[in-house]
C-alpha cells in the first residue's frame, strides 16, 4: 500500500505540472484555434528567468512564483505582439509552423545565454517534508498541486463570471460574429497568450524546484500534450484535470508494468479514449450543418 501511495503522489505532482502546460496549450487553442508547439520552450525560458532573478536577488518562494507570473505575462505579450499578430489572417498551417520556428529560437537562446549545464533552483523551504497521516510530501510538491487547483478554479471563475472571459468564449465559438458584436479579437488573443505563458512558466518553475533546471525542460511540452488531447483541445479546465490523470497513469504503468512503457503510457491512454470520444473527455462536440 505504501508503494502504491508513493506512485500516486509522485504521479499527482508530475501530473500537476503536465496539467499547467496542458492548460497553456488549451487556452491558446480556445482563443486562436492554434496549437503552440513552443509551449515547453516558453516554460523553460520563464524558469531560467526566474532562476536568474532568484540567484541575483535571493528571493523566496513567493518571489519566484511572482517572477514566473510577471515574466509569463511579459513573454506572452511579446510573443503575441511581435511574432503572432503579424500572422493574423494567414493560414493556420503557416501560424503553426511559426510556433515550431519559435520553439527552435527559444531553445537556442536559452543555451546561448545560460549554457547547457543543469542548475538547481533553490527556494527556501521547498524540500521541507509535510506529513498527512503516514504520507509525506515536500512543500514544493504540495505547492504545485495547490497551484494547479487554484488555476483551474481561477479559469472557471474567469470564463463564467468576467465579461472578458465571456468575450473570449464568444470569440472561440464564432470569431466573425464576436467581431460584429464589438469584441476585440486582438485583445482576446493577447490575454490568451499572456495567460498561456503564465501557466507554462509556473510549470517550468515548479519542475526546476522539484527536479532540476536544464535546457531539456522543453520536453515537458511534448509530455504534457497528451493531457490537452485527453481533456479536449478546447477544454482549459479539462486539460488541467487530465494532466493529473496522465501523471498518475504514467507512474502506475512505470511502477507495475514496465519503466520502458512509462513514456508512452499517456499516448496509449489518449488512443483508447479518442476512439470512444474523439473530442476528448471534456471537449465539445462540433456539429456542422450541411
């Protein structure tokens, strides 16, 4: 039972990181209809920026998280304004290729500036062990799960209660009609890119705190993508929850079946689910009249 508990807890931790990146994928897709293949690289860049900020000013946990949020907003807005806005009106395939090019540029930029050697992002009491009954968790592990749940709650309140959230849903449902109703699609997309980068940045920072910081962090984008597909590309909240499912499934497969199958467990899971629900567990079925 102890071994099972360890697998589930560590699965929830990595699953929370997957969930944050999956939400980043989903919020971009919901607002623009694009899959941003530079999502892992964005998280990596913000993690390195937070590490530099921490080593320079010696900030604690709250300072690093705040830097991830502020850095995420800045990086997201810059990418949207400089890279993606000129692609408005262009074919989706061309815009997706731009995100692939952006991924390569960001990866090379990080290696050029910070080097390829692994680093450790030390944050206060991140390694302090908290015990609940017979189960122990590091404070950083508990923190990333709590941050994911707070992000899920915040996204739900944003889409359901705020006028801008409702406007974003309108753009996702029918962009042309939303424009006719006075909704600024440029503002919606800017907010989506900023929010997406914040989610990715938080994931990158927590991964760097719990594990380590290196240019290999970009691979989190690929590892988290199954969670986005499983939850539904247009389901931001569902993608976050699906990240937990993918993380636990990977750990259980690695612990009880084969460590070699751990890396593909998420992809196997989405194959099974998509055969039953092609739009994901929480995605909306698209109905076209002909």
